[in-house]
C-alpha cells in the first residue's frame, strides 16, 4: 500500500511540476512577446529614419557659398560638404530651398538639417543645435586702392561706409554700427554684398563691409578693391539641427566633419572654391614657355591630328588643352573631372570617349566637342564672336551661356556680341540676376578670363611657331635674314611683325 501511495503521490507531484512548467513557459512567452512589442514600438532614431528613407533632406538657399548650377550639375562649397555627408550615410542628398527653419521643431518636419545659407544670422544659438563650424567668416572693410587704406575702425570717423540693408544683416555688423555712431553707415537697399564690391570698384563708395567668403569669391572681378582689415571676430558657419533629445543625426554629422577636418579634405575643398581663377600674367607666361618645351612635344602630333580632323586651328586646341590640364594627361579638377581636355563624364559618353584618362581619346574628344559647340551655336553669332562664345560654353556650359546672352539682351546689349556678353556674364554671380536665370548662379567671371587666357596662349603658340619658321629661314640663308628669298620666309616675318604690333595689348605679359 505504501508503495502504491508513494507512486500515486509521485504522479501527483509530476502533474504539479508539469502544470508549473507550462505556466512558466506561458509567462515567459508573454514576457518575450511584450518585450518584442516594446522594442518594435520604440520609434527609430533620426539617423535610422534618414537611412530608412534613403534621403538627407536639407534646407538651403542657392548662392555662391552654398550651391549653384554648373556644367556638371549642382555644385558649390557647402553642397560638396553636404553631398559628402550624404554619401557617408549612403543616402541621396535632397535640397529644399523653400522650407523654413521653424520646421526643424516639427515632428513631421520635411527637413533633417538646415544650412546657414537658409538661416537668419540674428537667430539665437539656443533655438537650434549647431554642428562644429566648417568655415569661419569675418566681416571685412573694403576700400578702393586709389585711396590710402584706413588704419583702423576709429580712423573712419566722419567717413561713409556702405553696408547691406536687410533683415539678415549679421549681428556683429549691427553691434559695430551701434559702437561707432560717428561713422556714416550708409544702408544700401535691395543689394547683395557682392554689389557693394562693385560700388567701391567703380568709385560709388569709398568703403564697404562684406564678409570674407564673398570677397574671396569675387575679388578677382574687382581688382581695385582690397581688404583694409577685419572688423569683426570670426563667425562660424555650421549646420543646424532640431534641439531634440535625439542626437543621432547630429552626432553622425559631427563625426563626419571631424573626419574631413583631420584628413585635410575640408581645407582642400575650401581651396578649390575660394582660390582665384588665375589670369595669365608674366609668371604664367614663363611657365607656359617652359612647359611648351618640356611637355608639348609629346602631344604635338596628336593635337595637330585632332585639330585637322575637326577643322580647327591646332594652336587653339593646344591652348584649350593647356588651360584645362597644363598638358598633363591624368590631371583632375576639384570637381572630379579628369583628363587632358577635362571633359565631363556625360559629355564624354555623348562624344564616344570611353576612357577619360586616355590622353589621345581626351584630345580627340575635346576637339570634337569644341567643333560641336561651334556648329551648334545660333547662326546669328558670327565671326570671332562665335569662337569666343564656344570657348565660354566649353568652360561654363551652353546653358549658362544662354543665360548670359539673355541677360545681355535684357540689359539692351547685343546677345550675339562677346564684347557685350562678357560684360553681362559676371552679373550671373549676383542674386539680383541669377535668381531670374534659367540655370541660376554662375561664376560668371571665369568664362571671361578663360576666353582671354586661351586667346593669349594661342598667340604665344603662334609667336613661337613664327620664331621657329624664322630660325629655319635664317639657317637656310647662312644665318643672315634675306627678306626676299622665299614666300614662306616673307609670311613668317609678316606674321611675327603682326604679333609684335599686337603685343602691347594682347601680349603685355610677355
């Protein structure tokens, strides 16, 4: 009996254990499910949202420092930084130029961060969370070099200083105006800081206040304007984020900015957009001559063959090649364009150029593209103007050239005359004009310099060829020049004399 009772009791214990184990399993299962629900219900971080959407949405205003349209598409200093950040996150960069910074505070905001180009500088730092600065801007006093530069701000007492008049005037300038009331601060309505540079250049004002980035971008356009001194402490440019507890996207931006600063990439990008577009001067002409002797012979036959195939002056093709790459076959521009003739990838594909780093393909492709531009321009553009505008289109794109010609006509100029168009082109760097242009902002002074440089290089090449012909002619005549020996020698002398006559204006740098 005892054994039976023991056995029955054991069975009962086993049943109790089974019931208890099943209960535990049910409780554990419910806990796991609940935890899963809690995990799934937790909202994704801002960084996760950006990656999930596949887009980094940025509020930014078009302009010379932020972004603008180029022959390669959208470009610009800050655009390059933002694109790098988007690439780092493996998402697409989307620019929104209509949104308001107030949307950063919204839970359903259509933007993820804001560019300083779209922020009012009078906003307090407490309203938004700002990244590390990627550039420091200083307010600078600009003067016309026909005058003696002022020593300091106090020496401007009684003088007139031009400043922009708008709601977005930097706080530092507002404080300066209050600190020095004895200076006549002339508020100029409906202009940009670049316009103030032009006013000082033309003598319509003695002094002006502009920020350092605007001066760096436009200084070559206004050679008689110089910086007297900085009149403010450096002000940081930084991206703005919503001041929420979620710092995931902000932290990712901080990590990216630190990375490009430490690697030197940020300094390189800044140099690419704010250094001068150099015009030919004496030193450049000397370097051209040295490179002509050392580099050009290697490419001479290819350049002449390409020019012959597309019915172009070989000296013109050579000059374009030098302006683009200094005759370096694997050259690369700051925009990423590569090769001897710096063709864009899209243009190269249309021209049938399969390898941009193959100098032969690049040279023939560049000559073919120049011929295409010459043949495509409207028939109303005649003579040398046709060449000049084709060169300008090679540099800035035919879209920006169309904008410049349209602007020229709007200003009562001749849209078929390079003399008139070259005056209007630089205006596309001003908001007053580029805001109404089909292709937007353009570094419009660059094609003007570009055309001038190529014509100068072409003349140097013609000059060298004439010298070579003269050397050949004199060697055939016992090193004494006989101007009546052959028609070829006469032609060489005449060409040399023509070049000498034009040297005062076109070759003044030699």
